[in-house]
């Protein structure tokens, strides 16, 4: 969307309050959630939501009948522009790309809340296969229940084409998405022993936790050491994880479970001893647990650009 484009074409419904800052603050969390699902990056999501706020500050609010609809439209158009740029950048990305994780290390009601499948790392990876237009249509309609008339306005297309974009996206997601996640309590029963086996360098214990055909994906972004291709198979994945544990032998290692995009994962912090060649930093690991009680996939996020909120900047 260009600066001169009309931003009042999707406005309907409620009157606005008198305080634009408070009105925007009431919508901000929803907008960041929408943008994150579209972009797979907290940093980019916050950037586009901040830009939406700046546009609201410049806008004649007399022409806005429904602030939520207006902000949804503006944020979505900004995401569409950003997605087109990111698509080119991610084609040049070093190694596999994984989304920036959302990590909650504080126990609380999230442990028992129903998992929002649209936030799972595995689903966000599938959304990367969509065109920017398909992704925006899918997130708006299928995740946020935005009517197709508004989706069409965001994409500057017809209602029929917006429906077709969402339908194609839905088929791709249906074909590529993993089975629904288990409740966190059931995941934890598998993840915690798996973590203990990895930290102990117990190859047999790691092997016993893995499902046949397990896939490990490691995202270092060219910034830190990581596998440049997915690792497939019980033996290869187990040996890779145990090798990582041995590389950290000359370091203080702190590992604790956390909720990562709603699933039980692990945050690992490595602080090398003086004179050690061990690489410092933070790693987020998300084992995907199947109903058989085995780990079917392991996502490893090591790119410090994606872990700055956890204190990994510069690692």
C-alpha cells in the first residue's frame, strides 16, 4: 500500500473513543498476533504494527467508522508488502528457515489452555510455502474470521479471487500441516526424559525417544553453527544431538522446559568456561511429540537474531 492510498475503504460499525492512544492500545495485541502469523517474525510484526499506529496518527479519524477493521486492513496491507520483500530475502537464507519462537518460561494458565494451532512453529513453516497473497487471505479469513469482502479489499482483488486464494492456501496447509498437538501435560511426559537423555549424552536413551523417520531442522541463519539441511532418521538425529552435548562439555549448560508457541520446548543456555572453544549462546529446541509418545520432529532455533529477547544477541 502506498502512502497516498485510501485507508478508509474498509470501515464499518463502531464509533471511536476520544483517546487514540488508548483505542490503539486495545487493539495492539491482536494486531501483533495477526502480523506474526503472516510474517513468522516478532520483530517484523512489531514493526508493521508500529507503522500502522503512525498511519493512524496521521489519519483523519472522522472517516473511520470502525477502528478494528481499519487497523486490520492497514496492518494486513503492510504485511503483504513486507512478505513480498521477505520472500526474496528468505530465498537467500543460509540453511533451513524457522520462525522466530514465542517463548514463555513462566508456569501459569498457558499450561492448561487450549493450544492455538495457528501459532505452532510447524504450521508457520507450512505457511512459508504460500504466496504472500495466499498467506494473507488464509490468516485473515481462516484464523481471524475476517469476511471475504474485507480480505478482497486488503488484496485489491475481487471477492471470488480472495476466496480462491484462501482455498488454495487451505489445501496446502491441509496437505502439509502436522497432526494436532497433544496437550502440554502429555508432551511434557515425553520431552523431559528426552531432554535428560540428551544432556546426559545417553545415546540409547535418545534413540528410544525418537520415532522412525524423525526429522531435525536446525536454523542458524549463517550466524552460528547449525546443520545446513534437515537431518532424517533415528540414528542420525540421535548422534547429532549427542554430539552437540559433547561440544558443550567445557561449558556451563542450563536447560529448562518452556512453552514455545504453545508447545513444550526447551531453552538451552551455554556459557563457556575460560579458555574453552565452546560457542556461547541460547538455543530453543521444540520436540514434536506424537500420540505414540515418541518425538517425530525436532526444531532447533539457534539464529541469535531470532533469540534476542532471550538474551542471545551477539552470541
